[in-house]
């Protein structure tokens, strides 16, 4: 039987690339995205058409679901949908994330701060708390996996992006705690921390810093170029696999050497 995954933030960027990588490796996927904007976030989020495009290129292997990662009800529905539609759940991947609250962090409004932290941190918590009972019930032999997208900002500081930076530090801490809590059940939990990757968040970051092009971020990385979403997705794919059984509680730096 095919392994089954839930991917949040699945309509574009790293989330969409992760859906592609999982399906190409034989997974069935419930692809979840909010598909509407958040007023406190200054750039457009994914649309229903974006999610439909991901689903349509994979046919019956992917089921699209509109849901907000901050909602316990929506995340529980995602888990129930995976089990009901595909018969099981082996993997959850928390890719949903936003960037906002630009400026010195003491000037950022509570509303902007809360929008960033609620999606980036509470969203990971909601997915894990919904999925954990099912992943535990699978038993240790099932090689169940949890992966969350953090960021190179989860181990460094970013100028004028305090809310985003704090949220990504929190994701790493949350995943490390999840790894400890789930170890006895054979469920691993790991974070992946991308560097400058060609996504809508990077476009928004370029505007924060007044850059003419996202390509200017390439100078931050020893590889000398931007990363592509599919490169990050391949790291996620390995962490989802049974072959990654020795790794849990890790923060994998998929950042082109940015944090070396």
C-alpha cells in the first residue's frame, strides 16, 4: 500500500514542490492550503487556482483541501480525510508559512506579529497535535514521520524581520520537543531550514530590503545562487522515508551554505 502524507502550504512554493516529490515517489497526498489572503500579511497568498493546479497535475494521487493551519478543526479534518480517502496516514509535512511585520520588532503591531507567529508556529502545532494519535497508532514499524519547514532564520537573526525570525526559532524548538515526546512510539520529527529559495516569501523579503531583484539574495549563499523549491523538497522527501530512521530532532540546513 502506498504511503500517505499531508502537506500544508501545498498550493505553491516549497509546499507544492513537496507534493510533487512525494507523488513522484509513490505517495498519496492530501494537499492543504488556506487559499485566501491574511489582512495583516502584505503580499498575496495562494489562491484556489494555485491549489487546483497542484491537484490537477497528479490526478487521483492528490486530494486538495482548503484549510487554515491555525484551526484545530481544519487540521483534524485533514487527518480524517487522509485516513478516510487513502486508508492511512504515515507522514505530515508542515510547509505553510508567512513573512510579515517588517521593521524593528518593537515597531511591529500586535496584529502583524500574531499573524506571523500564528501561521508559522501555531500552524505546526495544530498539524502535529491532529496527526500524532494516528501516527502513534501506526506502531513503530510504520516509520511515521513529521517534517516542518523552519528557515536559516531559525538559527540566525534577520534585520527588520523579528517576528519571522522568532517564529522560525520556535519551529525548531517545537520540532525538537516533538521528537523527544514521540521517540518511544517510533515517530521521527525533523525540521528543514532553507536558505534563500525562489518563493513568494523571498519576493516579499526583497521588498522589505529594497532590493531590485531576488537574485541579490544569492550573494548570501556560498553556492552563489538562489535555491529552487524542488531542491528543498528532495531533502524533505528523504526525511519522510523509512531510510531516515536514524534522524530525529534535527534541524537540517538546506541553505546553500548560508549558515556555515
